[in-house]
C-alpha cells in the first residue's frame, strides 16, 4: 500500500528554484537567506509567547538554574 503525500507550497517553490543551477557560493548564500528567514519567524513566535505569558528575565534565570 502506497501513501502519497502532497507537497507543500514551500516544497513546490523550492523544487522550482532548485531546478536552476547555482554556483556553490550562491547556494551557500541562499541557504543563509532561508536560515535567517526561519530564524526570524522563530524569534517572532518566541517573543509573542514571552509577551502573552508576561514572562520576565527573572523567569528565564529561574529556569536556567533549575536542577
């Protein structure tokens, strides 16, 4: 039995993009752009959670010092 999963819109766009031959330095640059994009999204989400839960630096220090 074969289960087919549909590709996401991101996967489809990346397939289109990667059909273009890039120089190795261009590929590194593209990976950095993608990494920065997803890092910024993660930071934004973390900031929102921090704000929603009214967390403080004291809370973070307490977590870091838990056994």
